C-alpha cells in the first residue's frame, strides 16, 4: 500500500511538472508571437540612424589582412557533427530575416540548434566557433553570462526556463572564404551576430548582460561580470570638467530603463546627444578610446584592431551621453555614439529577480544590459552584403 501511495504521489508530481512545462511552452509561444507583432520586422531594414537618414559612404568592401579562416573552419566542423535534420533547422540563407529575429527575453521562441539538445561533441564544436570568432575575454564573458543564467534559474527555482544551456546557434549562409556568411548566438542576455565577407567581419548587433551580475549562491557562487565596463564609464564622466559635464549629462534622474538599441530596434532613430568627443582634451580622448575598446575587444584581436581604427577615424564625430547619478553606488546609463558605432550601458530595473528587490520599480546594479551596434545600415554586415550583391549583378 505504501509503495502504491508513493507511486501515486510520484505520478502526480510528474504530471504537474509536465502540465507546467506544457503551459509555459504555450505561454512562451504566445508571448513570442506578440513581441514579433509589435516589432519593426515588417519594415524594410534601414539601420540605426541619428536623423532617420543613413549617412552614406561609411563602409566599403576591402581587405583587412586578418584571416577569417579559423572561424570558417570551426563553423564547417560544427555543421559536420550535426545530423541532416539538425543542419536543416540550423542553416538559413545569408540574407534571411532570421538575422533580425533575436531577442533578450527568456520567453522568446528561438530557431537553430539549442545547446540543451546538443551532445558533448556538438557543444564542443559550437564553442569552437566562439573560440575562433571571439577574444579570450569575449569567450569568457559569453560563458560567464550563460553560467549566471544558471544562477538566475537556481535563485528563482525556474530551471530549465533559465539555465546555462538555454541558448541557440544558427548559421547564415554557407561558410566560405569568398562568399558572405555568418552565425548568430541567441539567448537570455547573450546575443552575438557575426557576419563574414572575405576577411571582413561585422560583429553587431551584440547584446551582453546579466541578472544577477554577481552570483550570490549556487553552482557558480562568486562569479562576477561587467564591473570593468561599469566602473570605466563612471570614470569617464568624472574626468569631465563642469562645463563638459553639463553637456554630457542629459538627466541626473534615472527611474527606468534607457537602452534604445535593443531587440527589434534595427531602424531606431537615436540623435547625437551629449558631449562631443572633439571637445575633449587629448587625455580624455585617449580615455574614451580605451573605454570604447573595452566593448570592441570582445572580438578576436585582429578584427578588433580593424574596428578600432574605424572608430578612431570618426572619434571627433563621437558623442558621450549620460543619464543618472555620478556616485559609485548611483545607477546610470551611458551612450557612446558615432557614425560607425553605438554603445549603450544601462542599469536596468529588476526583472527575473524582482521578488528579491527592495524596490523593483527602480534600476539597480545587479541587472545590466549592454548593446553594441553599427549604425547607418551595417548591422549584420548588411551594407557590405548590399555592395557585394550589387557587384555580383554587374
């Protein structure tokens, strides 16, 4: 009798777990479709602009002298360890709108090959792509974000809704030495879009962040990320004199979230605001270059140098804007914006951990979002792709 009761209880628990999983899957699909319906996916891609009009002639097809062979070979190796059915759901045409269907929120229904369904050999091959495409810092940050997503699941008892393996990868086009292709990593607080044409690379939009940013418990207790980017932004603000700060600070009050370039904002109009870097001292300009470099150097070293040369070319046309306080414990948002790069750092309101917050309506240091974009039509390498296709026609 006791055994029958235990079996009955176990069966009931399994049924409840199944029902909860089924209900969450249905809710997930419904919320995902609603998010896409509200998005800009139905609008032709233009790119983030300062005025609604793309600034022309900023990007061109050229040799960088930095090989992309390692990432191409890694992508080929990954595809080889997939079954025919897995490859079918993982590969998309290089010009597919799937590029634009990324989103940070955990509920979003994603395409491609999920890490949770991969074998160990497949995961190793997938991480081989990131080892080739990213710097050691970028790879570490990516893995740490995935691990902190596990921490979020532990803290909220919501595994595997949150979890280390709740991420997906897609391959766009066919890995090639001459033809355009790329890949996308998509999941909660980690989105990497990586476009390749010859030896050129565009690694935007890129979204990194976490909640929490410091693991207070669990499997990865003590793991900490994004403290350098947080501190360096504040140091940049504090380096400004009174007049400079008046121009840089748009508002000292920060009651909510401020990022403008997150999911489904491919055509956002974001005016140049704040302090022009051209009005900074030589020392401040050097400090600004280092700050920008903290975000760009998530790419492999060679292509990061290429991107930084592009950034420095437009340094005097770059703007630094700030919202929030200026104390170490203040919450704040800052944006670095030029014709060729837009970087946003934002302390966000609690979301997954709202139940643990003293005031869930206000941003805090334990929830950070960072977005890096290439304005004026070259996110996802789209301007380079446009030029390539136009050349092929002729």
